[in-house]
C-alpha cells in the first residue's frame, strides 16, 4: 500500500506541541527568567502533550481505516513507534542514565510500552505519554473489533463523566506479568482473523485499557488520567465530522464537555493542594486555551501553506520528543548560560534528523513490507481517510 500524502497542518501542530514540551524541560536549566514569568501563566509541558494527544486522536482512526485491517494497523504502529523507542531505551541503559532495580521486569514492562501504567520506573520520564497512546490504540482496536468504531463521541462523554465523578483515582498498579499476558492474548485474538475470536479479544483489550487508565495512572495523573483518553476521543470526533462521516453536532457536544471536565478536575486538584488562587486558576484556563486554540487555528488554516521549517520539525517530532530529554541529561553540565539554549536546540534537531532518517524511516519501510506479506482480508469500514498516522 503506497503511503498517502502528509497533511502539513498536522505536522505544524506536532511541531508546536513538541516545542512547548522542549521549552518546559529546557527552561529548568536555562531561560529561567523567562520560565519564572511563563510558568505563572502557562503549563507549557501539559499544553504540549495535550496537543499531541488531540492530534493523535484525530489521525489514529484515519490510519486504521486507511490500512483497512487491524493487522496492517498494528504492524504500521510497531514500525512507526518501536524502533526509536527501543534505541532510546537501550541508549539510556548503555549511558548509565537508567538502572532499574529489577531489570527483567523493567524490560518486560517497557516492551509493552505501558510501563507508566504498570507502576514501573521509566527509562526516561517522557515515556509516560506513550502509555496513554497505547491505551488509546487498544481502545480503538477494541471498538473496531466489535464494530463500534463510530462510538468515539460516546467514549469521550463516558470517560469525561467518569473522570469527574471518580477523581482523584486511588491507583493500585496492576502487576506487569498479568498485564503482559492479557495484552498478548488480546492482541493475538483480534489479529487472528476469526470473527468471534476477534470480538472476544477486543473485549479483553478494551477492558485492559480501561483498567490500566483507572488503576495505573499514578499520583501524577490521578485527576486527569481518564480525561487524557477523552481528549484523544475528542480528536476522533472532530476527524469524523471533518471527513463527513458525521455532522458537527457531536463535536459541539463533546468538545465543550471534555474541556469543562479538564478544567473542573484541574481546579479540583489545585483545591486539594490548597493552591486555588486566581493566578493558578488563570493558568489552568490558559493552558486549556493554548492547546485547544492551537488545534482550532491549525484546522481552520489548514488550506494555507504551513511554514516549511515548522512542518519539518513536525515530521521529526517523534524523534525530537524521545531524544530531547536524553540530550538534556547529557548536556546539563554545560547548560550554564541562556546562550546555550541555541546550542541545545541545534543538537536536538541534528540528533532527531539522524534518528528519523536512520531509525524511524527504515522502521516504517519494514512495516509496509511486512504488511504486504501478512495481508489478510480482515477489512473494516474504510471511509475516505487521507491522513497519515
């Protein structure tokens, strides 16, 4: 299956998202004066990752429908995500930046890409977002397996209501071996090509994903873990309307509801910390407006030409996201002056270009070859989906 054209506006949004995250981490060491001002009014890191989640929610169902079957989708996801993820994990171990207490359990947990939701220490902190991405993939797979792929708006509403009613969660992490067995069994079932077995596997994967989101979010996301998944389903709801599969009324219901849920839980978290001040309330509102507004502006201006430099950063954004923190750890001893911020960004972009060219792209080519070899008539609904995942 030949690759479909990229949509530059989505690459532009990815670039904005990753630059927000990069600024949030870098400004702990340089640009501290700027951070002292901006951090009072904007959570740059959460705004960036929430924008990533919204974009993922928009493109992942399109990717599945474009592939046409679950096997192609999962091979594509594996080729897209796993090579660089594995290289970065091995690199931080080799550099002595990650020394797990139980290497075997850590290796198994990281192989699932959901170590954060299993309570395992992460090789690098930014891996936490990939756990929610994987949970979303599992839920989307489950919905397609049971032929409820248009239930995204319902899922967004359900998760938002559940998040508001149950927060804060009191997570008790699932043991890694049990989660791995369920994950492997569920994926094997949905990829089997047998209708009834696939339905059973979908139910298993959906149950696992929801259980992980509820019981594995940990203290850092006890207030918004379920809402993260709701944000991704909001992106899917927008995609359905954009592609003509639904009207715009589901978006008109879902988007304000999820935004209200996020704001309600963020403010409740502030109250629990005795930090419900006007300034911090404003910061929560602005953080919401930044990522939601960026997505809205990107979509509304999608027919205009995205600046090439921004689109280029978007193309390599996965590499930037996974490598920037490793580079930060390595360069931290020399980040003593604000001028070093330019050098740091230059190094990150150079490293990311290399890893995109020599790790990501070969992985994607491998996935396309494997999809052609293992292409079975396991078709799903395929409306027009011009988006590349």
